[in-house]
C-alpha cells in the first residue's frame, strides 16, 4: 500500500506547497522512512510526532518537526493539530479547528470543530485545506443552529416540568421523568420521592432543576 499512497500524495501536492503530517509517517527504520521521504516531491513538510515516529524523528533535515501539539494560523483560520484527538483545545469555543489522525476513521464524530484527517479517511490521499474548510464550515453552521435552538427548548421543557411537579407533587411518574437526562445542564440529576412533603420537594427542585436564562 505504500506506493499507491505516495503516488496519490504526489498527485495532490506541488513542490512548493506546504504539507503537514499529523504523525505516524511510516513504521520502520530511519532508512526506510528516508526512502519514502525522498519520493515525496513537496519540499516543505511540517510534522507532529505520532506513536510510531521514534526513529523518524531523527530525520531533522527532511522534516520540520513541531511539538506534540501545535497551534497554527492558516489563511487566518486558527488550527490546532495533534496526532491524537482532543475533546477541547485552545479557542475551541471561539472558532478554532482541531485536526488529528491516529484513529484511522474509527472514532465517532463529535459536535465540535474537529476532524480526522488521516489518509484512510480520504481514499488514501492528503486532505487539502479547501476541502477541510468546506466540511468544517458546514459543521460549524450546524453547531451554531443547534446552540441557537437547542438550549431554548431544553429550558422550556425544564420550566414546564418544574411547574408540573409543583402542581402535582404526588404523581408517581415524576421520578422516571426526572431521570431522562442525568447530567444534562438543563435537567434534574436526582429524584425525590413522589410522596415527599412540599418543603422537601421545593428543596429538591431548587437543588436539582437548573434554570438557564432564556
């Protein structure tokens, strides 16, 4: 598979392009890695180390090695790159992207501006910045819409639930309903007995039902 990957890589990059490797350039000796590197026509290659790059990191003239985690600005877009996926990263809630490898397309997607850019997620070709930009921009639009509408309806649900519990504290089905989303920012995380005195129910509601601003 090495040769098809090299051929597709060279068909995608030009000599003066900038190429980023996000770890695991190849498994093997320094000599083998150098042979592969010499077949890549792109002159400038930045790389972050992966878990199989112990020998390859010795090629200091052939690669411009970055730290395990690097923060870039590409055409003004903040990008955090690492061999491994992260849940949060610098400016992750302010439009910064996170690009990673390692998982070979097997990691479930998350509602964040992150993306697995391994070649095995792209027909064994390198991802071009414009392709990533298109996909992550669409993802950002979806997340923006979710943030705009999702919390509102969760808040409405919880306020309605709080009112219903106050009016019908003896209802036997409230404990089940209050466990629908344990750990959610907008729902209860514990249950009071349905026959609890009114004062205890009030303490329970105040403690467990969070009231986000609408």
